[in-house]
C-alpha cells in the first residue's frame, strides 16, 4: 500500500504575506471552504496573535470547516501559543504550528539569542503547546541554512517534548533540489527519534525551485507533508505551488508512489477564487491553472491532439477543473484543426474546393490576427462578408 502525502495549505497565512494580498475574514472563510472542497488535509488559517482580525478569521474558519485540520501559527512563546489555542477551540481537528529561527544569521542578528537559549525556547514552546492540543508542528525558521549538528539537537529535543510534525523550511529559497532532499534525509537518519514525527517541507521560490525542492524533499528526503499555496502565492517570489505539486505527484505516481486526498477537479476553481480575491492575476502559461495550460496553437500539435490527446497532453484538462482542452486557431494552425472547428460549429462545406478556399481565406486572415474566433470562421465560409479575396 502506498504512503500518503499530506497537503498542508498555507495560502491564508504565508500566501497572505505576499505584499498586497491581505484578505478580510469573510474572504478567508470563502477560500477555506474551497480548500475543504479540494480536500486539503491541513489548512493553516492564519497567525492568531498577529492581530484581532486574524484571530477572528482563524476562529471563524475553525468553527466552520469540518473535513480539514485547522492550523494556527505561533512564535515560540506562551502568549502566541495560548492565542492560537483559543482561536482553534471550535475546530473539529486542530493543530498549533510553532517556530523559532535556528540559523546562525537569524539567531545572532534577529533574535540575539545564543544557540542554547534557542534550543531551550523551542523545547518550552512545544511542551506548552502539547498541554493545549495533541497535534503540534515545529518549524526551525531558516532551517536549511542552519548548522546541521545544532539542528539535529533542536529537532530531537522538540520531538521528545511531543512535536508530531517536523517542518524544515527553506525560508529564503536558497536550496537546490538534490542538496535539499539530501539535507532532509540526513536529519532523519541522524536524529534517533525521527520516526516519532511526520517530516514536512516548506520551500520558497526565490530561485524558481520551490516545487522541485519540495519534490526532492519528498522523494530523496522521505518527507510526507508538503506546505504549499494556491497559485504559489507567498512572500517575495512565492511558495511551492499546490496545484503543481499535487499534479506532479499524481501524474508521476509511477515514480513517487504516493497517494493524495486532493480532489483535483477543484484546482482551477480554487486558483480563480484566490486570484479574484487577492487581485493577483495568474500568468497565462502557469502550469495546471494558467489559461494556456491546455491550449494548443501549433498546427502539428493540434493535429496530434485531435487524433489522440495524449500525444501532447500528459493529463486531462477536465481532471483539474477545466471544461476541456483548447484548440487556439491562428496562423500556426493547420487544416486538421480548422476542419474540426468547422464541424464543432455545425458548418458543412459543400465540396472539397469550397473547403480549400475557406482554408486559404482562414490563413490570410490569421496572418493579421492573434486568434481566429468562431464568429470569424462563420464569416469565412461566406467570402462576400470579408474584404479578403482568394489569390489565384
């Protein structure tokens, strides 16, 4: 039986940290409901101690969502943890996610704490959180740039205190896939009680490798939870994209051998909702949910797809929430795509000569337009309606 990969969505917390992506309580609740329809395993609903508004949003989501675990973020101190626990009181399933930085740079410059102080603070935080909830996640912020020996010491200690999930963030997107995967593997091999917790990855996209690094953390490192966001929303260059991560694991199940709970037919709807709510447009060539993800403009590709979709498609558009793939008629389109679109529109040419003439007019018109519409095609079968004359 295949292992399950837990999908931890942090659109409502890390995604909201993207400049300009702030959401209201009602907007967060709307997205949370969509994430529940998507069957996300864990929804990180926010950072309750950060503001009264975020506390209320987390509390509302905790009361409303029944099928997903609701998580609240907290720094490694009693006040934050207590606030998170209070916000999560109404949840059917809750988790507190507490963190403290462990890299030399962060400890010295930001926290101004010694390694011993940081280790002790991490232990106290997890111990306190476990007295409030049974599901506690710990993250060593900037974990990938931390000293391995020190990180092993901290993570072994927090697992001993009751942490049920250990999340290793590449906070600034510095990692390389092979190195990050090996880093997770090394931690799991060196920490004696590593088998007592689920291992998680959280990757940022500063070098454009958040999804690749997350996949390496899973395949090489043995992580069984991935933290990600819809559309890859997040600070700076963003986070690991949920839709890309999910479809990579699903499409290449032969390689990853992992099961998912996600109902992928809701991916496009989730993407559109987050885009509309934040005002962040999805680039047309974005994998899975971009407008061109299942669009074909080249005549050779169109001909292949019309004969057998798997010639140029490794997944079905319908499986991620699109109505269908899209044949885009333009100057690169060939006769097969042109003829098929006429048939789809119920247009029948009287003879082969008429079809040839219409196709010639189509190619002439396409040289001057980015995309040929269905209305253009209807006009093309009536040459008198156009100022284009066939060349002899």
